[in-house]
């Protein structure tokens, strides 16, 4: 089966439904935050651990209004992570396959939630502590191969005290060697999109 990576990685987020009332004014906030993944090496051994972390303050600046917002108490803020095996692709064919079953997960901070695509995606919510939303996940490969993980943005994020006001979080990798050359090598002639460049972390397992 062929999978289109940009649709997959752009489409996986945590959504929430607003319980609309006649007097409910839905306000949309826009925030950003950063993932960090390590080790920096582009190859790991079977049963080694790759760590993915997210630390986002609860006091945030709305990117639309430039106003500081206390967005503490979010109930459904967290990433969804796609697990992809990179096979032989090209400019047209992504050459990726779902690979969630090829990894074990060691969740240190955060909560696991059900996924509607368990062969591809694992969903999580962050833990709130000391003015931060924190998430830390260890990803342990069980066999050799060329792989990537795609860590999502988060949309439709609401707070316990107000389920109508929603926020979207743009969550991208920072201070991370994402080894995107491995993805480019798996798809000769293809130039990764802006989204792929900010949301993919690639590695080889030997």
C-alpha cells in the first residue's frame, strides 16, 4: 500500500469538540513550541533508546495578537507520533510504510491515549508541572532498518475551565540533528517539504 507522507504527517493531531452554547464565543489562540530528539548520531542499535522531549510553558504568547496568555489546565495537549519505515521511494512515491509495531515505547512523562491508527500512530498528552507542559518518550527499535518518526502539531486544545476557547500549537524540532539526508537518500530526486523538514526525525537501526 502506498502512503503519502505529507498527508500522514500533517493530518495526525489531537482534536477536541466544542460543546457549543448560545453564548459561547469561540476564541482561537496560536502558540508554538519545540521538540528535541536525541541521540545526535544518525544510527542506533536494535534495542537502543531514542528520546523525544517536549517542554512548553503554560504562559504563552499568542502569535496572532502578541498578547501573553495563561493557558494552564489544558486537558488534551500533547503530540501524536507517527512511526515510519523508509523503503525505496522516488519523487512521486513516498516509499514509507507504517511501523509502530516495530518499536517499544517507554513513556517517562505524559499519558498514552488511544489511537485510531495503531499500526502507524501513538497518541499522548503532556503532564503539567511547575508551569510547564512536559512530555518525554523513549522509542526502542526492535529490528534493523531505515526509519523516521513524525511528531505532530496539536490542534483543538482546550482547558478544563473553558472547552470553547481553543488553541493550536505549532510544534517543531529545534536543537536536534534530524538526519534528513536519510530521508532524501530514500527518495532520490525529492526535496522535503517545509513541514517535513520541521517535523521529521530520521535514523538507521543496525
